[in-house]
C-alpha cells in the first residue's frame, strides 16, 4: 500500500479533477468497518431493504429534495440576468421562448414553485418538446432559489446566531485526531 503523501508519487486526477491514488478501493475494503462485507459476492446478495413503490407519489419527496442552503452573509448573491443577457443566451430561439424564460427567472423559486413552473411549461401546446426541456434547464441554471431558513432554531435567532456558530466552529473537531494508516507487514 502506497502512502498518498509520499514524495515522488505522481498524483493523478480523473476527468473531474479529483485525485486518484493506487489501491484506493482496496484501502477502503480493508478498513475494519467493512471487514464483514463479502466483497466478492456482494453483487449477488439480496439488499437488506427493498422499498415497495406503487405509484409516482411514493417517490414524490425524493425527487424534489434540495440541499439546505447554508448562506454565508459575507458572500454576495450573484446578480440575476438582465433581459438583454437572456435574449443573447437564447438568441437561437423564438422570442416567445425568450419572453417566457425572462418571466420565469425573475421571481425566485422553491421546490413547489419549480414544480408548478414545470407544469406551466408542459401545458403550453405551442412549444416543442425540445423547447420545453430547454426552458426547464434554463430556469434551473439561471433562476434564483428562495433561501431556505436554517433548521436549527438557534441559528434562526438573529441575536444568538453568531455566538452559536462561533462556539460550534471552535468545538467542531475537539477530541478528534487524524492518524495515518499503519503500514502492514506482509
């Protein structure tokens, strides 16, 4: 097993720029947490839980879940596109498509509004299927999401938020210590 920080070892990256090290999968499989996993026959074993799905409503909440938006107040919100910028980006499409895109991205959306906008786009019979898909992608790419409030009640309180975050930052990794992997003697 090679040390990932060993000098002279070239760090390779995949097509997304993530680092790849030799024997990464073997290191994970050898970890004591995964000791009891039968890696050679894993693809043949039955999963411990198989959900029973009867309709699309059963997966309703899975499709629309969005990550919490942890906003940092010092980072400026990216400004929205102007009408001229939208028209330039969509210059190859009809003006009616451009007008709908402008209207859709001006108002911030949450998952409910996004769903209703998708239904609104699908209900327009004059749009081609490609144009409908383009509008949906465009809205998700350039539209603005409504900022979600923190789930933590303490972080919602403007007076306590700063103090709570400072305490949490100071004590986040208290008691944890990183140890390098032990070299195995073969």
